[in-house]
């Protein structure tokens, strides 16, 4: 406890929970940094930060929360929101499904019947989503994407050029997916333009604090809780959170939904965001990944945070009417 003038400042118990999780899991060294995008392999594997932003704009953070890294797949959540605003729910659904794949994030797979990519949270679906972003030319489309990120973050954003060019020159698997989708008429002929925009959105630089503000914006009806700017139409929040919940952690999405129980999205640079609707956004950054491409420490921190704070969406203990006997004991009126 600290005394300041007439006030007593009590260290927040919530901050103490984050500090404890950080001290505990920084000892965990499992996993490996992504290296299929050569520039990502240069990251310091020890970096580790946790940040929580509430819908009231309170910020709690620990570790390297100011350190910049590229957003990678977490961008897919936000470009999906922009595509929904640009083209409407019905049209977007004709181009990208909402079914989990159970496959890796970079699987080259389309729905047998509809030929759509399965969902917007895996690479094929995200490339199709990005191809829907409106604009007269590539510069206008990029600027619209950057401006969208600015609304979520509350400040200007930039593309890391070395990561962008590194992925652009090695991303043959993503290029193969784009060609497959072109073959089935799921994206238009400008595939190099769409791929460039996809690689650029993945190379947008953020820090852990930025990610938590973005997650808190999704928790707060699309309104950035720090700047109060509307970042995305609130009508699309349920679409975005639904696909995050079922598909955001790739082929770990089922176990994540079971254990952590809140919509989330991860990226290969080591970030994870998780959204507690109406309450808070959570972000963890640690570049050591498991075999599915999810941050090892990020998964552990979210599992424990969800358990300690009772965040699982389907954890109904403590809510609703009590059993008759309990009710009587506690003097609850029926
Ligand atoms: N840019 C990366 C890719 O397309 C993003 C993948 C990820 O973060 N899971 O492979």
C-alpha cells in the first residue's frame, strides 16, 4: 500500500494477478519462433507481455508491452469486419464460410460443395476476405485498411516493410491458395494485388497494449474505450466474435473454447487476443509457438486468467436463480 497525500493507493488485485502470471510463465521456454517468414525468425524469443484493457478504459499491463511486432493473423479479425461493412453479411457469406476446418491455419483446402474457403480466420479465407476490401486502386485499399486499424488502435499505424517483403517473396503457399480460389471464381483476377494487401495487413506493427485496446473495442460494441471512436459498426460484432470463437485458434479452437471459453485469435508472431464481451480485451505477446502456431505462454496465461477470473462464457455458476434450498438459506425471495 502506498500513501499519497490524503489518499491511500492500494495496488490493484487485478494487476497483481497479471504480475504473478508473468513471473510464473516467463520461466516456460517451450516452443519455437516462426521461421517460415524469414524476417520473423530474428525476434528475441524471451519477449513476453500481458495487457488487459476494460470497456471503461482501464489499462493493466506487465512485461514488454511497448515492444512492436507484426500483427500477422490477428489482422484477419479486423479485415473481416471491414469486408462485412463494405459488402454486407450476405455477400461475404457467398465468398467465405463460417465453419471450423480442424486443419492447420495454412491448409490448402476449400469446401467441396461451395468451393468457398472454410472461414475467415485461416489463410485461404483471409485472402478471400481481403480481396473484398473496396477501393479504386491498391493504394486506396491499403489506406482504408490502415485507417481501419487507426480507429481500433487510436493512433496511426505502419507496415513493417522488411516483414512484408520477406513474406511477399516467400509466401508461395498463400499464392497457391489464391490461384486455387481464382480457379473456382472465389476471388477475382487481381490476385497479386489481393496478396500484397493481405501480406501488408499481416505486417502492420502493433504492441501488446495496442492489441488489448483492439480486443477491448470488440468487447465494447465496436467503440474504442480509450478514444470512444466507433471502429466498426456494432451490428457486425456478433459475426466477428462468432468466427473468433469457433475458428480463431485454428485446429486448437475446440480445446480453447472448452478450456478458456472466450473468443480469441492468434498470430504467428506470437500475439493472442481474447475478448470478454461487455467486459474487457486481453492480449498476450510471446513469440515461442507450439506446433499449431499458437503462442505457448499466451495459451497458458489465457487458460489461467479465464479460470482465476471466471471468464468462461458458459460458466453459469454464480448466475441466475438459486436452487430452492439455497435460496431459502440465503433469503432470496421467489
Ligand atoms: N502472414 C501469415 C501467413 O499468411 C499469417 C499466419 C498466422 O499468423 N497464422 O502465413
